[in-house]
């Protein structure tokens, strides 16, 4: 537990691009960069399985699509 992991991809232009793996279960912010937050995947294997307090809600009968834009919440 606690090992930091990142995916390094080589873009089409040859530059290296750091990404958080899509399967990350835990993402932490590095404390040394509070003004420019840097997040990294932290490997975490729980010592015991998580126990849910409530049952899973029922599946809705149809899909719902939510869309938001940056300017939607402004007065202008």
C-alpha cells in the first residue's frame, strides 16, 4: 500500500504525457504542490472488504443524460 503509480504515454508528436490510470481506486494530491495540484494514483489494497451500509438503489427505467457548461451558472 502507498506505492505511487502513473501511466506515461508517448503522444503522436513524441512527447511524454503523464496520466492517472483509468483503473485507479485511490488518487491522492501531492502535499508539496498546493498551488498547482498534482494528483497521482496510489496503489491501495484494503485489508478487509468494504461493507456497504445501504442496499444498492434500483436501476432507473430509462437513461438520464446530464449536461453542464461553464457559463450556465453565471448571471451574464
